[in-house]
């Protein structure tokens, strides 16, 4: 790798003044498919058109699907991406509340037979929402579960045990509003846990409907339940913040036109897909295929946009025969935090998370510091995950890097914090896209582990990688 591919300017206030951080951005993860339903992955930003409340928007940041084959790590090299393919995680939610008594048994038995047909349980988790609205983990998210690829082969016994325990008469005191509230709370809780994982995240929601309760303060003049239903804005904001799509999945049972409509709207609200009457293996593979074909794009709608109202989105592709799957609306909740406060919140999430985050690709190679206790870190950052502004013939950005000592229970002491501003020529940027952005750092430490965290100050995207140093 060439030396000094770019220059880091530490605490460069002049650059910040020239390129102020944007306000809150709208993040979209569209999937483009051809007439046969196959992903189209060679589109450019110019192929997409976005309107927000019928107002054309300019794409602020664009990243195509990543399909490069990851190189084998060198000795003492660590990465937060096991492969070049965009990571993906799915949580299956078996929703007892929104399955009728007649359909619950048939769905249960059908899933029992379908789970062993899955090719792998990697990056796949399983929860049951019981009739009281409590989430029961069958295969819960966590570091140990991530390594278990064969759990679907043996899940039936645990699933049956949970279903037998919680299959009873519905509680009389849980009315329609409480049912909807507990359903949304479960989706949000799973989404909050999924937010720790890199790449796209989906909730495969097994249910046969959604009870809709309107807000008495809002007239249902349009007939659109998203506009007037209780708690939907909170759900939409949470799922968008966690970057989680919900894929309603009707396995077996009867459905009315109203139920079909409501579940379809949930998928459109979050950028997911509505599945009906397909086997679990087909659906899981389709969700993974969509994730692998997801583009990443951001646009800046301006400060006046955040008005605590629903906004209709329309994303189209200019290439003939290509359809786009993406969320079709969002709730523009106002965020009074400064860019620095938003950055701090994202850094703290990565700092405290039990697992690494992959919004920014990182590789770290370690070596000794000779007789001095500690390690030399050769940090390599994937520039395609960063918003680097092109101006005056250069590519400039703004990053924070945290280097945190760790042990088996978490962080030790205060992290080292670097305020970094890469400034690349066109040739340096071209080279960095192939080789990565190098950040060499000497890190004196007596800890047993280290976590490196890098955050793009412009987009709030963050990546981290944790590794042993002893």
C-alpha cells in the first residue's frame, strides 16, 4: 500500500467552516429488481429519482450493493466484515396476539416442519410474542447465538414448549388498543436489538392481521390508517432510526381484504415486503437476496422539513423495466440536537454495544510497540462507506475515531478520541477506493482487548471492530 495516501488534519476548524455538517438526513435502502424479480445491482445515483411530498430531492450520498469477495485476513488482522457482501440479519417473530385462535395451531405446526429445511441459521433469530405481549426468546440475539448455524434443526422442541405454555384463553383486559400497542412495542424492542448488527436488518413478522385503532383526535378523512392510527408515528420513527424493515408473513390461515391491506401498509411503511403462502426457506432466501441487492442513499431535505408530519416518498428508477422496493413514507419528527450531539449519541451506542457495528467497514492489523506496552494499529477504513465531499478538486470528509481499551466485561477507562478530516486528491481517492484509507496509530495499553470505532460525522454511520491484543 502506498504511504500517506491522504493527510488527516486533526481538529481542523477551517475545514469544518467550509463544509458544515448537514442537518438530519433521510436514509433510504432501496432494492431494484428487474421484470423477473432479480436484483439489479449496477445502477448509479443518476438512475434514481426521489420526490418528498412531490418535491424533487438530490441524492446526498450513494452507495451501491457491495459484492466484492473479502480477502483472507492476514495474521493479527481483524475486520468487522467477514465478507465483501453487505451483511444482513433477520429476526423471525411468531406473533400469537395477531393470530386467531383457529390459525395459531396450524401456523405453529407448519413452522415446526419448515425450520429444519433452512440451509443455515446464521444471522437468523427467533422470538415468540405471547398473548400478554411479552417477547419470549427461542433463539435470541447475542454473540454466542451468532456462531450457531444449525439451531433450526433442533428448534421444534423449544418452540413447542413455549407454545404449550402460553396457548391459553386471551386476557379479557387486553382490548384492541392495548393489543396494537403491545404489538408495536414488540416490533420496536426487536428493532432496537437488531440495530446493533451491521447491514440491513429485517423482522419477518408471522401474523394473520393487525388490529388498527384510530386516534380520536385525528379525523379519518383520508381512510389511510397510517395517517390516523394510534402509535404508528412512534413505530415508524423507531424502525427508521434502527434501519429495520418489517416483512409481514402470512403463512397459513384465512385473510380478509382489510387484513391484507393493513399488513401491506406495514411493509410499505418500513421498506419491507409482504409475503403470503410461501414456505419459510423461500421467504428467508428472498429477504437475504433483497438485502444483498440494497443500495444506500441519503438526501438532505432541509431544516424546514422536520415538521412532525407524515411525508410521502416516491423513488423511481429511470432504467426501463426496473422496479424499486423502498419505504414509501416517513414521519418527519423534529430533532433539536446539534450535529455534535447526534454524533455523540451514535458513538456512545457503538461504544456500549455488546457486538461490533458495520455501518463503516474497518480492518485493523496490529503489531508490537517493541519494549513499550501496547500495540501499533494499522487501521484501514472503507472510503465507500463515507461521505467525502468533492470540492476544489479534492475529496474531503469529517470523522471521529475512538480507541477504547476493553476487558471481558466492557470498556476500561476513557477512550482516546481523534477528530479527523481526510483531504484527498482525485488520484488519492481513486487509490483509496481500492486499498482503503490508512490510519496508523500507536496505542499504549495494558488491556487485554481494544475496540476501534469510526464515525462519519456527515451521515452518522458508524463502524467498530474489537480484537484481542494479548
